[in-house]
C-alpha cells in the first residue's frame, strides 16, 4: 500500500505543479500586459520596468491561492485518466486497491494541498499584496476611497469615535486623519485632526495634531471651546492597519484572523459586517475545496478510455473548475444582496460540489 500511495501522490503532485505553473505563467503575462499602461502613465513619477516586474511577481501568491483547487482538479483528472487508459489503475485494483482505499489515499494527499492553500491565502498572499500596494503607492499616491476617504467607527467605554482617513499607504502610514469623539448621547465632544499618522501597537501616533474640544465649566452649565496643538499625540485604539486597509481594499486581501477581528470590531460598533463575514467563512472553507476536487477526480480512474479521449476529460475538468470558481463568486454577491447566513453562503458551493462528487463516486465506482 505504501508503494501505491507513493505512486499516486508523486504522479498527482507533479501533474498539479505542472498545471499550476502553466496557469500562473498565463496570469502573470496578463498582469504584465496591464502594467505596460502604467509604465507610460507613471513614467514621470519614476515608475520603471523593474518596478512593474516586481509588482507583478508579488501577485503570484494570490494567483496561487486562487488557482490551487482548480489545478488540483485538473491535475488529478489527468493522472486518473492516464492511469485508466494505460490499464495501470486496473492492475492496482486487481492488486487489492479498493475504492474506499483509493479515496482515502487521495484524501491524505488532499490534506497537504489544503495546508498549502491555507498558508498561501492566510500569510503569503496578504503580505505580498501589501508589499505590492506599497510599491505602487510610491508612484501613484496612497490609497483612498471616493472624495472623503475611508470611515471607521470605534466604541471605547462611554465614548464613540468616528474616524476618517483620507489616504493610506497599505501598511501603516496615513494622511489627513480626523477623529470625531462623541458621548453616549451622541453629542460632539472633540475633533482631532492630523496631516500625518502612523499605526502602532494598540495606538495611533498622530503628527502635528490639533485637538478642538468643548469643555464644560462652572458645574457643567457653561461650555468652553478649546484648541490644543500637539507635536505628537498618541491615540489608543484597537483599529489596526488591516482594518484601515479593509475599508480601502477588498476584504480578500486580509487573513482569516484579521477578518475575524474586523468582523468583531464592526459588530461591536453596530455596523453591517455581512460582506466581511462571508469573506471570513470563504477563507475558512476555500482550502477545503481541494478535498472536494480530489473526490471529483477519482471516478475518472474507473472509466474506460480510448486513445485521444483524455484531452476531452481534462477539458471537462477545466470547465468544472471554472464553474466552481464562478459559483463561489455568485454566492458571495447573492449572499450580500439577500442577507443570507454567511457561513452557509460561503459553504454552499463546496457542499454542492461535494454532493455531486459523492454521487458520481457512488454511481461510477461503488455501484459497479
């Protein structure tokens, strides 16, 4: 059994690596073509070919994360179909490889692909995306949203804060920051502005900050306006750089843990977190789709092929992978619009394809 496992795992890993490399090269080529426009547009700011190549290279982890489940499906279908065509899998079945043992062998390899996909999506891709954003920010300016920038809310004890960040470099530096402080009754207490700010550990460091506040005097019957300027003002807050980036960038640029903290932050401040909850559960379930893809590919080993039929079945695998990716996106948009249960919205595509895979496995393998 150890020999059979080594054979299947080795063949599948090589096929998946080949398919992944092919898709990745194609995606990076398209990215490079898109960047050629920026080479001309940002030439006056010093944006050169080496910057474009580095920016495109930093998009590789994100592409790998998105492509791995599809590559696993296509690579495994190719291996299973080839083994069936050459009668090698028939020999393995004759030697005692039962369907459930074959399924267990593939699922053991699936755990490896799940781990790789998780590491890519949770660590490598967010870090690389941030570095790419930082490179672009040097030449085309910091990130911003609309005319007013990004808005965030936070509750601290009996105080409420509405924070506006006009632009952000994607890492820790911000420009034109405004912090509005309110009491429980919703009355404005103070406005703090700073042309520059940096995100630190559980605090923001505001540079050249000006704080305008309304201070009660004479037993809180009279209000006095006060304006104070600070060279450096430290504002304690739980709003991290990832949270600011989430208000500017797409939430798929965040890791699972950061998404979880941001969802809790939004919920504690009575803000709608539906979109981010769906993305959080997608991050949880997406790596597990590698297992689904392996189950879908196994029945191809029990088919009888003639010469030239493998290409057609591999093409069917490509279509199945594309449809899975499309269904993932459709359910995400529909879940936000229809306010569906986030975890069910994220898990629905995997559940649907799991049911199809198990039905195909039962019909083509166990029933025969």
